[in-house]
């Protein structure tokens, strides 16, 4: 299981941008969870996606930059 989860939606241009930033900094492996068909996740993350969550519960909302991603690794 990955230490990081990216919560996102289908057809989400901000989610696509987040994936590009994650790739540009060669962020470690992460899992993706699409919230579209989950009422609980929709209620929690609906207006916030994309959201990157670390396994200890720390979350950062979009927009995140390379510096913010680096801080998630510490």
C-alpha cells in the first residue's frame, strides 16, 4: 500500500495539473482514488479535489507546488 493517496475526479483539469506536478518532481508512488461514485468521499473532498493525503492523515489541497510536495516527504 502506498504512503500517499491522491483524491481526484474523472474529467478534472485541476487533477490533470496535479498529476503533472507530481510527475515533474518524481514524487514517489501514490494511489489514486476517484471520488465520483462515493458519497462519503464526495462530501469530504468534493469542493477540494485534487487533494494529496499522506498515510498519517496530513493533507494538502490544490494548488500544491514542488516545495509543498517536498514538505510532504519529510
